[in-house]
C-alpha cells in the first residue's frame, strides 16, 4: 500500500484536496463536453434534423439515414478514443503533480 492509498479524505491537506478537486472538475468537464457532442450527433443528426440532412447524400445514401445508422456509431467510437487519450494525459499530469509535491516534502 502506498502513502496515497491509505489516506482518508480527512487526512488530506488543503493543497491535496485542491489538486484532487481540480482533477475531477477537469474529468467531469471533459465527460460533459463529449456527452453533449454524442447527444447532438446521435439525437440531433439521427432523429431531429434527419429531414434537413436527407437533402444531402453520402456514399449514395441520404445523410440523415447515414448518421442514424453508421455515423453516430463512428462518432461514439471516436469520442471514446478522445476520452481515453485525454484521460491518459490528465492522469499523467496529475501523477506528476503528486510526485513533485511528494518530492518537496
């Protein structure tokens, strides 16, 4: 067990709490942004704006149909990849902050 695993929330200093709060705020902001994009593409393009999008064609199919069938799935997979890359960067940054703080003690 490392030093950070055995700490309870009451054992954290204000600096540590601020660091953890910043990490989670960034995580929630990222998830919220990606969910808005997902909802706009899957619900908006696949259902609400399908008639307007069907005026255009992609690969021989009406664009609204394409978004409802394939486009929203492709966008969803891309959003997962974006989340994974962004969280890897955020985790790395957070761990570096923790290591720097521990080195200063």
